[in-house]
């Protein structure tokens, strides 16, 4: 059974930082492209950042320079370091695992940026 379990969300003030974690089980983690997506109320789910099995990364323009995605294959975990958070970053953040013909999602973790 595949499980992606996110943690690290919460309430933070503008300009603050959070680190999200996603622990995976039931998959050969090292071969999967891992990603973070987010969905704000009333909006579509959007890509935040991805990291390939070889460590290549890409991020949405809105978070470049502020968010960093990384992975630890020994711990089957992907991280999203979020700095200089803005109110518009408020959303539910979802972990995603992709391999040809296989896509899995976590349950999501809420991130709220507010003073």
C-alpha cells in the first residue's frame, strides 16, 4: 500500500519560514519524480516544485528564489523549504509521486501565512 504522509504545515507570519516533509512508503522512492503542489480556496491545484530521480529540480516562477525542494532517498522523504512566505502562499500543500503509469498523492497539509 502506497502512502505519502505530509507534515510541517501550520500558521506563520509573512516573511517567515516553514519546512514541509513528505514521507513515502510502499514505493521504490528513488526512481520516482517527487513534487509539491498546492491548492488555495477557490483555485485550481498548481505545481510548486518538482525533483527528479536524478536530483534535477524545477519550481513555479512565483516561488523561485524563496522555496527549495530536496530529497533524501535514504529516508524516503522529500522536503520543501519555504522562506520569505507571503499571504498568497496560503494553501493546502500536497506531496506527489510520479513514475510512468503511476501517480500518487498525499492527503495534504495546510499552510497559512497571516499576521
